C-alpha cells in the first residue's frame, strides 16, 4: 500500500525516513474525501497520527507552492496536552516539513517564556504548544492568529481530562472562523462531541480502529506476585527481557522515587519522570534514554503521556492503572510503528479482581504466569554469554598477546570462570522471588484448586475432624488475640504475605484472648519461619515446641479455640479514634489496637 498523491516536499521527507507505506490513519487523512475538510479522527496510540495530521496540514498550507515562504504570523497551530508530547510533535514536524522550509516554534510550560516570545516575534509557520502556555502568549499579544489556516487538537480527550477545556475554548475563539480544524482523540466522550459541534463544520469522521481493542503488536502478560515483592518482580522482569528501553509505571510520585532509587542501587541505568521534575530535568532524562545512557524509565501516567522512546520493548505496570483506557495508553508506549512489544501487569492476589475487571473492560486476554525466578534469569545469562559478540568479533594483536599470556599462566577452567565472573558483575543481580500461586482460574474466574467455601478465609474450620487437612505440620505462635481484633479473615492473607506461603500451606488457626496459634504445613515451615521472623506489622511470629495446642478454651476463658471465633456475647470491637460508636472488624492501617484494654496493642494490616 503506497502513499496517495501528496506534496513533493512532504514525499521527499517521507522517503528520507524510509517510509514505504502509510499507516491506516495516514492514508485516511490524505484521501480525496478528506481534502480541505475538518476532521474528527479516532486513532490508536502509536498509529502514526503525528505524521498523519502533518500530512493533512501540509496539503492545506503548501497547496501548489514549493515551500512555505517567509515566516510571519503562524499558519498552523498544534495543541497538545503535555510538554513531552508537544516537544515530540515539534521534532516530528521538523523533519516532515524540512523540505518545505518550515519554521516551527514550541511553546510549553516550564520553558523560558521570553525566549518563546522572541521566537514568535521573529516569525513562525507552525506553533506547537500546551494549552496553558499558548493562552498566556495570546493574552500577552505574543501569538497572533489572524492568518491561521489550520488548528490541530492532539489527544483532545486527555486535554479535557486534565482540565484544559476553558483554555482550549479561549484559544479556538481567538482563531479565524474559516480555519480548518483537525481533532484527534482516542475516545469520544460527550465533552469531545460538544467541542466538535461548536468548533468544527461538517467534519469528516474517521475511525481507524476499534478503540476498545488492544494493540495487535503488544503481547500482554499478567504476573501474580506477593504484595511485598513488587520491586523484586520489576527487577527480574527487566533482567529477563533485557529490552534496550523499558518503562515502569507507578501511580504516585512517592512510588516513582522509591522504585527509581531501588533500581539505581541495584545497578540499573534508570531515570524517573514525574510531575515534580522541572522541564530541564525531564529533557535530560528523556535524552539519557534516547542516547542509551539509561535504559529504564520509572514514571507516573501524567509525566509519561505522549512519550515515544526508541526501541521501547517492555512496559511494566508496577501498580495497576485505575481504568482500561489508562491501561491501553500505558501499554501503547510500546508496540509502535510495526514493532513488537510486551506489556506486563504485576497483580498481587488482593488486586486480582481489579485486574480481571481492567482486562475485561480493555478486551485483553493476557498470559498469566509466575514472576521469573532467579534461576531462570541465571540460565538466560548463560545463554546470552555464549552468544555474546565478544566471541565472534575479530581479536586484535594486543588481545591475542594477552590471551597467550593467560593461557600460559592459567588453566582453561580458571580463565573461563574469571570471564564468567566479569560478565556477571556488569549485570544487576536477579532477586529470589516467591510465587504466591495461581489465584483464580483464568477461564472461570474461580480460584484454581480452591477449597470448598466452608474452608475458605474466615470460614475455615479448625476442628480435629473437619479442619483444613494439611498432613504433617508445625505450629507457630502470634502475640495477638481476640483483644487485638484477630480474625482469620485478615490473618490468613497476612500470614501468606508475611510468611511467603499459600493458603494451602496453612491449616488450623486457633485464636485466644491474647494469642493466636497457627498450623503450617511441615514442608513449608522452614520457609515460613525464615520469612516471618522479626516483628513486622507489630506482630511477632515464633515457632512453637511441643506439638499442637489444646483445642479447648484458652486459659483466660471465653472463646472458642476450635473455630477461632469469640463467644456470641463477647464479640470483639474496636473504637473509632474520636471515641464515637464502636466498629467491628480488624484495625485499619496504623491503628494501635482495639482500645485500651489489656494485651499488646497490635497494628495488623489488611491484605491489600
């Protein structure tokens, strides 16, 4: 599929970049039916839409002229939601309009407004900017729009989501009514439809692909992981993929800082992007990724919107996005322009339901698996070592002379082992990581190998005949009881997280007034003891000697040790911080216990 007839200057620019055939959106905007019309375009991220509206603008601005001529008042205006996207658009349009002699000025927040003002006064054919900065230049009289022929709204839905509606309306009201308006949006919510009715005339609707479907060049994977091992899973995924560039998404600036620091400490070349960084810092981070000095970017959604990084083959969702649209936008950073990519969601068991909902809404069927283990990564390292270019590159005279000295002094095994150590030293060490189990079955949504309902969570039986049978077992002691709101419903996931075991490894849970005793499968007891030692969550876990505790009432009386439930008349309560009505259930994060009664005030956490 070749490009339809376009202006010779644009055709030469495409040829210089080895564009052999157009993407569907690029083909649609330059067909005869779209000529000189307002366009309302839905296009998947990574579909080549920047070049698409550049071609559409070029057809209008150049007409039969060879070049755009002398720069004066802007002829084209492109509005983008973020600084990074605006800068990226400017770079794309510069090479596309290079043969046409275009002068392009970029106006974005975080840059020197006086420098932009001087550039506008010197004249520009195209102006690219963010809504807030463009409005500022309009109000100050720096940006003159009386000669404007084309206005482009890139990622219009995101601009509205970020609260730029008022700025957009101000800018469009300041432009000539006869201008051509090109609106590109991944989705078409009601505010976008209202905007098109107000500022477009007889717009041609172009829908390139079904926006609810996932990108065909992206492989989606979902990794089950323990909540405490998110960072370890990120490390092992980066080591497994060895992608030239990867991006890791977090939901908050604090999590970006934490994960970025952890990757740097492990020896990764990593940069961070979040809203707290200035524009100069963002530019430095992106440049480090583009020239190969760093290969991992840890970012929030807002900071990474619109970023197009070369050779980005891996996207990791360290924290689940809030909706399916964000999931697809994050994932769309890879698998662009015909290249393949991988998008990986890290899913703690407590977040499995949310992950299922996100994937269903996005119509994505991922491959579920355990996190890559340290042994798997070491095996990959050995395979990569055997195919390293060092073995195939031609050796120089100095290399051969050094090799001769080494062979005379050391045995082949000593030389090979030293080389392997040197090779390993340049790589971040993989992490030993725990597989929390398959969770719910991918097809039915039920937990794989699930227990009957009467033996799950807080309904697990702890009697001698009907309890969860696990065979040979070891008993452990917890220094919290009913007076600390201990309950199997939150103790069970806490023990799995803390001790790195599955629910199937846990048998009876016997709760007394001031203590709790838990049965752990014998073959998992050592792992549980090692992982659960210490005093995390203000709960101390110790191994018991002397076999199983009695199944009757504890020494303080009151309470059913078999079921782990308090007597009917003595249900545990915790009081609110303000002393008002009591509430039931385990304390929230940071709570200091269920009141001022006797017993150790515990701080147990929920599983999520």
